[in-house]
C-alpha cells in the first residue's frame, strides 16, 4: 500500500524535476541525518520485523534517489526526499521497538500468571 | 529499485498528473492518506500516551496542508504529506510503546509483590514446619518420659519378681533339705496350706503319754535345723493327732499335750515361740481307718505345718498373728501355749 503511494510520488518528483527544473540551489542537502536514522533502525533490529524492514528498505531507496537528484542538481527535491527517507528510517526503528515492548509486557504478564498459580495453592 | 520497477508502468500517469494538477485543488493521494492516518491517531488514545508526538504529527500535516494550499499537487505537498503520514504513524507507535511500557511497569510491580508474597508464604511454611518439628520434639520428649516411667515400673516389678523368685528358691531348698534330712524320720509333703512334715507318734512318745522319748529329741533337733532354714515369717503349726481308742476328750487332751511337748522342744532349740502354735486334733482327723493296728499307728502322729503366708495380701509378720486369731474359734480345744 505504502509502496504504491510512494512510488508515483517519486516518479512525479523525477518527472516534474526534469520538466519544470524548478530546483533552486540554497545550502546543499546531505544525507547524514537520514543515514544515521537508517543505522539506528538497523541497530534496533528493524530487519527482523516485517513492517519495519519495509520502511527501512524505503528509507534506503529514497536516500539512493536523493543521491541521484543531487547529482542532477535538484537540491530541493533531494532535501524533501531525504526528509522522507529519515522519517521512514525513524518509523522502522520505532516500530521495532514497539514490537519489542509489546513482547516484553506480554512476557511479564505471563510470568505473573505463572507466579499467581504458585501463590494460590 | 522500487522506483525503477514502478517507473515503467506508472511514470506516464504520474507525469500526466503532474502536468494537469497545476490548476486543480484536489489533494494529492499522499495528503489524503496523511489526513486519514492522522485522524485515526487523533481519535485513538495516542494523545493520552504520546501527546508530544501527536502534536508533531499535527504540525507535519499542517505543513503539508500549507504546501497543498500553496501549490496543490506539488512535489512539496506530496513529500510533506508523505512525511506527515509517517509522523502520524510514529505518534501511534510511540503511544503504543508508552502503553506497553506502562503495562510492563504495572506487571513488574505486581511481579515483585507476588514475589514478596511468595517469599512470605515460604517463610511462613518454614516457620510452620519448624513449629511442627518443635511440637514433635515435645511429643518425643513426653514419650521418652513415659518410656522411662514404664522402664522404672518394669525394673520395680522385675525386682519384686527377683525377690519372689529368691523366696521360692529358698522354699524349694528348704523342702529339699527337709526331704533329705528327714527322709528316715518323717514324711514330707507339699500341700496347699504349706509344707507338711509328719512324724510317727510311736517314735516320739511312750504310749498314752506326752513326754518325749530320748530318741524323739534327736529327731526333733533335726526338724528344728530344717525349720530354721525356712522363711522366718512363716508360722509353724504343730498338730497332735491320736487314734480312736479311748475317750474323745482324753485323746484331745493327749494330742494337745503332745503338740505342746514338740513345740517346747523346738523352742528350746532356738525357735521363736511366736512362730510356733500347738493344737490338739484328737481323733478327729484320722489319716486312715482305725480298724487295724497298722491304721491306728498311722493315725497317731504329730504334724508340723509350715504354713504358707498369704504373701500378696499382707506384710510378713502380720499374717502369722492374723492366722492365729482366725484359727482360734475353729479349734476351741486349742490350749494357749504355756
């Protein structure tokens, strides 16, 4: 779903950039924040969570697309694409943590049930 | 890679959209999606758990809306909407994390409470079992005391038994001695009332008299030796018997006199007077028929009864006197020992 929504946007970006050429060059964008967000997501183990892994992949793809845009001189578009990459990487990381926290809470509750059974009799 | 894959089929459409969207006010699909996602988050409990994140998501959406107003369908609008949609999802995820964290903390708290409960329970059980051990120890101590008491009783009755045995042994030896020493001069029998030593009248007294023959004295000395071996608590009854010749009254007198002669001789040989009682039975208790001379000879006799004292009922010493009194009315002919 997200993939379907995303891809036309990138295509649109690429085509509009190509046709209108509306990129005004202010400070050069860099992928530092996006890349560190990707590293953080990978460090969290985003690859092992299916949804998180998808967003991690999107983040990486968009960083690559941004690199291409920068090479072509479309700095504003590149900046926007890098923002998307960063937010996808953050989402990948947070979704992974969410799964972990849920598992931890469930485990604790199961542990309590186990203890309660040993207290009752 | 994704862009390339999609690029083939979608790019012309996207291009067309980009070209035609200049005058249109319709929101981009990204903005539609961002609004929808944000609404979901706004009406969920996310603001309760992650209000700052929801605010961030709202601001991201506002930026996308601004970009839309500025230039509907622009790349900026779509990108900002894309980001806003992620921000909304991030708010939801952060809220989820916070909720799970609180659940975990609650669980952790109850976990520790339960552990404390378990610890107290285990402690109580340990104390209980310690208490049980204590009461069992008390019980054992009580049983031990009981055992010691029983042991004492047993020891006491064993001592009594030993005494009794020793006494019986002494009696047995006395009887053996009597049988051995008196074999030629008397008959020795064990009867219910005690040991019975029967001396023939012929060897003791001249006919019709109560003074002892010299030979009789020697014989009675041997009897005295035996009697000294016998339990000193036992009374010795000296019975005189006659045959049926002559008057009954005379015979009674004679038998008593003869019994007294024997008694006195035994006293003269060191026996205690209180242990000896003399009775005359006359002709009342013949052993055999008086019809023949032999029968009459057998009936003339002096009988010494070493009386069994009722051990279980009374102390030694007492029974002899008691018995003496009881016997008295049954034998009115008895003369008090002189």
